[in-house]
């Protein structure tokens, strides 16, 4: 594929660290799969564990948002294990409430998925945050953000779906139901446990009279959970 950088490596598990150049939005593909979504900011840095099973790492930068320049300025490849199996993983689907903001450790803004690793046993679990700000359920699938989850997810992994705010602008209840249900079915077919998380209300909702019974297709998420 054009602009793909290939590195021959023995099969195994590696930690791949990517540093952006003088660009503001870049997504990273590895092994032909979207792996890091919409890194933002000059010199933004992120890393993931990656399984190499064909003797070669293939990596490329792509536009994080259409029309924005993209680049990789530095790449680190760290051997972890000859066992290529990923550790137990918490996979995440969501939007700006959940996604990563950069720099990961010092950004004044953070999605809750970005800080989840501070509240779980990281000797057992890794977190793979596949969200992007402004995303909605069908957009998540269409943008291939679900691909890594379906490719690498396995029995014992968790798949957290917390999405819906932007669906009210770009989608509808029927499409939301069909898309989320499809992701649930496909994740469960891989043996993953799926956790559906309703998104929060607006801060002003407490002043509504009468109070709302739900927001952001939350009742649709109830239906999917029940089924």
C-alpha cells in the first residue's frame, strides 16, 4: 500500500510507539488495520501492543480528518514476547466523552476511556481506546474503528460500548439499534463480554419539568441489553 513502512520482525508481541511530526491529526494503520485513532497535536505520542504473525510489521500514517496533513516523525519497536497473543484487553467504542486526548499524560481534557487504566489491574488488562471525538455508532463501523476489535478480540476480553450523543445528529434510533446490535453479536461471537454504557445527561437536564426519561438513545440501549 502507498506510504507503508515495512519492517521484517520475528513473529511475536511488540510494543509499537509512534510519534507524530509537525501535524495536527493523524491516524495510524498497522498490519492494514486502523490501530490508533485520530492522534492530535504536534509531536503527539501513543503506543500499543501488536501481534506480528507474518514476519513483518506494516505501518502507515493516514489522515485523522479529511484535509488535514499527517505524518510519523519517529517510531519505536520494542520486543515484548515471542508469544504473539495479546493480553486480556478492554476494547472501547465511543465518542468525545470516552476518547483519547493528547498529550496522553498531561492533557487538560481527557475522555474517561483514556484514564480507565488507572482504575483496573494493568498486570492483567490492557485498554485499547478506539474512539474518536464526534463519532456515532454507524460511523464507528464505517470508519473501520471496529476492525481491530473484531480482528484481535478473543474470549475473556471486554468490549465497552458507550456511544449515542452524536447519533442524535447523524443517525436515527433504527440505525443505532441495528448497528449496536450487530457489533454486540459480532463481539460475542468472538467470546468477548459486552458492556453497554449509557451516556450522561446534560448538566441542565435537572431543571427540566417534567424530567426526561432518557437521552441519546438510552432506551434503545436498554432494549439491546435486554435482548
